[in-house]
C-alpha cells in the first residue's frame, strides 16, 4: 500500500516527508540515524511511489501509517514528520497513541495555516506533459513561476520517465490540488497528546509562530521546542547535522 525503504537495526523510527516530497528526500539523514536505529522511510499516499487515491486528509494518512505498521509487525515506534508529515505524525499519535513512543515534529504546528503554495501549484499545472521533451523543458516552465533553483529541483524530483516515452509526475497532482484545504487544515486535538514530543523549527522559518507555540502548549502534555539557527523550513536539508544531534539526543 505504501512504498518504503529501511536501514539499520534496533528500535524502529519512521520518517514522514512533507508536501510534494518523497522518502528519498530523507535518505541521507536516515542512513546516519540508522547507525543506532531501524529507520523506515515511507512515501505517504499520493506521493512518490505510493498509491494514488481519491481522498486526502490527516485522518486517512494516519490510518495508512497504522495499517503499514500492522502489516509490518511494528507495534511501537518513534515517528519523525516534516511539515505535512509532521501533521500526519501528530494525527497518528492522537488516533493511535499506543503505537507511538516518541514524536518529533519538524517545522510545523498543529493549527491550520493560510494558503501559501499557489505559485507552486500554478507552476506544476503549467507543465504540459504532452509537450515537454526533457527535464530541461520542465525546468524552463517552472522557472517562469519559481525563481528559487532549489525549490525547482526539489519539485523536479517528482518527474518520472514513462515506458512509452515522455514524462509524468510521481505525485498525484490532481488530488493534492483538490484536497489542498485539507493539507493546510489544523489537527483537531480534543484531548491532550501524552506522547513525549520534540518540536524542531528553523530559526529563519515562520512555521512555528507564537500562535502555533501557544496551541502546542495547550495540546501536548510533555513537549520540548528547539530552533536551529540559520535554517529555513527544510531543516533536514539545510542543517542535517544539527537536526541529527537533536533527534538522537531526544530518542536516547
């Protein structure tokens, strides 16, 4: 049901990517962490090589993860989630608390966020897969909307070459567009989450705002917040060593 890779041995740690991402984004980090843990990278639904569906919300993503754990005999684990994956991780801890021993949420909070991906969606939809002949053609189209080379390259990791020729997106762009309100929605935390939780934010990111931190303080029983200097939203790519140190210290 969900595509995955795993490295190492020991206590299981599951890592969940963010919107438009895939498990490969975390592979270098996972191999380092796997020196002490069994690290499992997962493509969430409608991303990477996992199934394409007709519905997308955090209750379903958490259920996917529960089913994945059940299928693979994982009945206790730590979960690391970045951005959208962090919301999945929080929902998983809320719905299946017995499965989660430690929770690490990277640069995201539990409340809803304002829309902020309109240019990315516009750029992705502007790519006509019936016309483009190469990866360079795709980048030319994306560059009209997205000046940041790093963001363009991140999105282009979603390109796959079709057997019959031409290209397609690995992600389910249709459902990720239609269900975008569910992606930026908040997690409905009626009860306190008791799972010990580490929130890690990028100091140059605005995702862990004062309002998000206030919600965290009222929704989590045992939590700790750390900010990594000189890092934006993609903490694992910008400051992997610093993030790894915080993660290992928390898990240990």
